[in-house]
């Protein structure tokens, strides 16, 4: 998996706005996605998983972390919230 630096987010959103991601990669498989998330956690980097780029507004100041763009239409992302007691 290729991780690039300072990639314009405007090129990856439908609104064509936004600054650069400090780090950026494309996940074409489940294995790529897991590798990218593990790397972000090891490096203590914030990460953002980007789908097709619609309904997303990227800030002009950019994102100081890893943006992982999903390039596989078969992915299904589910978010689980844990309740603290």
C-alpha cells in the first residue's frame, strides 16, 4: 500500500474544495484498510475513512492525519458506539 504526503483533498471530493491531507492512501481491499488503520494507530495519527467523497466538506487548512480513501464498492463500514457506564 502506497502512503503519499500532502495530497489535495479537493481532488477527492465532489465539492472540489479543501486543503491537503498530511498523509493519504487508497484502500482497495480489506487488508489495505486494516494495514492503514494499524499504521495510524502505531504512529498515533488521527485518521479519517473517506468513501466516494460526496457530502464531505474538507477544510481549507487541510487534515493533519491520515485520510484513507475506500476504492472498493463492496465495502460496508459499520460504526459501533460503546456506552460507558
